[in-house]
C-alpha cells in the first residue's frame, strides 16, 4: 500500500484536472449534434465533469500540502468548470427552445455560476487573475452580454449575487409548460 505522502504527491500533480480540461476542450471542438438525446447526453456529460471537478477540489484541498501547490490547481478547476458551464448554457438554450423564457433563464443562471467560480479564485488571491482564466473569461463575458446579464466586478461577485440571479431567472421559468433541464450545481465556493 502506498504511503499517504506518496498518494498526496501523486494526486497533487493535476492529472485528474488535466483530464477533465481535455474532455471539456474536446466537447467545445465537437458539436453535440442536433437531436434532443444527443444534447441531453452532452449536457449530462458536462454536468458529470463539473461534479468530478468539485470533488477533486475537495480532495486536493485535503491532500495537497501547501497553498502554492493548491492555487494553480484550484484556478484550473475553476476555469474548466466555468468553461463547462458555458457549454452547458448553450445546450440548455437549445433544449429549452420551446419556452423562450427558459432558453434565456437557464443559460443566465449557468453563466452566473461560471462567473462566481472564477471570482472566488480571483478574490481568494487578492484580485490577481490567474493565467488559466484568460481563455474562459471572454467566453463567460460574451455569453453574459448576449443574455443581458451584467457581471459585477470580481470583488462584488458573491454567492448572494448569484443566488439573486437564480431567483429572478427561476421566476421567469415558472411560466414554462414543461420542466426544462435543471442547471448543474455550481462549483463549490473556495
């Protein structure tokens, strides 16, 4: 059996995070198709990636020895989760096309989750934006602009802000005839 220090060193190499990032990158490059089954499968696969990343963050928080070791991994987890949420937002809009309110509200909730995931890392690091975010920030911002979602400054982004966005958007969905896909649980706060 491997010693705990060896397990921690192996776990803190970021391999799991790199694999998740690679899967999201592949999903971004290859369309899910047009059928509702294909869209739902992709939506679910992205949700699984976000769940794995949330779990991995908790594990790394407990096994990695130093903040210097954790910080780049946490930044990559947040960036990958935000990117997955952007892709899920696109799928949710397509899956909810029969109810225009849901086609806007669900993606808006996901984009607020993505922004919060990024802001948590930036705020924990004293306002420094990690290099891992440079590709995903424009994706989140352009989706927010398209949806009419005003993104607050990093320092003003909080779970409270995100929750208020969710409350407003859930109210908008309430008039839809059938239940649209539910948003993926947001990444864990840091």
